[in-house]
């Protein structure tokens, strides 16, 4: 199983600021020093009708993490 670190709330606000300034995903990857697929997935999964919203993105990530934990516990029993 691959292990990875989740984006922090601060990193999500940095993403929003960099997007607002017109930076590309490649620029964001260099600034945050994360894998390019991390940023791609973040923007794909957590972009709504009103664009990327870091507070809501962080909440969705926490909910997704909790759902995975519950599924893993159920699967082991």
C-alpha cells in the first residue's frame, strides 16, 4: 500500500492564492513541493461551480478520510 501525506489547510489556501494570481498547476507543484498528481486530484475532486474553495476542499478531504477509515474497519471484520 502506498503512503502519502494529505495536503494541509494552509496548502489549500496557497493553492487558491496561486490560482487567483494565474499560476499553472506546474507552478503550484514547485511552490508546494508535492507531486503533480496531488495537485491535479485536488483540483479535480474539489472544484465546484464557484471554483476552488479551500475551506470546503479541506472539509471534503476530512470527510473522505473518515469514510475510508470506516470502510477499512468494516472490511477487516
